[in-house]
C-alpha cells in the first residue's frame, strides 16, 4: 500500500481470527516501532511481546473492559518508556517517543495485513500499576500503551473506510492559516 493510502485507510480492528502471526512479521512490526524519531535520539522505549493466551487475558484483566479486544488477540505489544534512557533535561519526552513507536507499529502491522487497536494505558495509574505488577517491570520502565493485534476476523474490516468517511475526517475548521 502507498504510504498515504495506508495512513488514511487505517482503522482500529478489534476482532481477530485465530491465525497466528509469524515471527518474521512480528519482527517487522517491531522494526517499524524502532524506526521513528525520538527526542535527542534517546530511543527511550522498550516492548514486551506477548502471544501466550493466558498472559493476554491477564493483560485484559489489568486494564478492564476497554481492553476487551485482548480477549481474542493473537499478539499484544506492551509499549513502555525507559526512563533510564530518556532526555535528562526533559524526561517527559518519553511519552511522545513511545507514542510515535506505537503509531509506527500500528501502521506497519496494518500494512502487513495485521489488524490492531491501540489500548490506552498511561496516564491511567491503575492500569500502569497493574501492568508493572503483571510483568514485574523494573522501576525505570513505565507501561505506555498496548497494541492488541491479530489477523482480522473479517478481512473486509481492513478496507471498510469509505471515501466519504475519509473526506469527513478532513475537517477544515481544525486548520488555521497564517493566523488563528
Ligand atoms: C491513546 C489512545 C487510547 C485508546 N484506548 C482504547 C481502548 O482502551 N480501547 C479501545 O477499544 N480503543 C482504544 N483506542 C482506539 C480509539 O478508540 C480509536 O483510535 C478511535 O475511536 C478512532 O477510530 P479508528 O482508530 O478506527 O480511526 C485508543 C486510541 C488512542 C490513541
């Protein structure tokens, strides 16, 4: 898919088939995650790749009902920030760097035919703490988001975004030129 097509067609996919995702596909998705920009090139992110069904369910339980897509996901990537690597003058940039990594992985997965949805974790303290406990994360590693993934239950879901919907998303009143 062309980059522009990929970006404008992407949509969240929350229902998946049981088809597993091959290791080479997982590695491509992770490579995309580590290909984005980061503040002072700190690359202050880390990923926990989960394919074990039991663990996926525990991640769902850690985050509650908004994370329901994990119940039939075949893969989840917990995107984390690594405070030991973040820019010392402004550590909060880790949040932006982790977001870029997550979005790049979401787009790459979509391009590879893997449906996915971003599940919010940070800054919801309870979810953050539950995931720290579940994965026994070191003190410098902060859970940021989860990408719940799987091949779509219905392949048509990947291409459901109509030209009309794409046009609707381009909202002129969000745009200001030269002045507010
Ligand atoms: C920070 C963030 C948190 C999100 N959290 C959830 C979530 O907990 N559960 C969920 O089903 N979708 C979640 N989403 C996905 C959004 O609901 C989705 O992107 C939005 O409705 C637009 O739909 P689209 O992705 O199909 O364009 C989240 C997205 C972002 C960026």
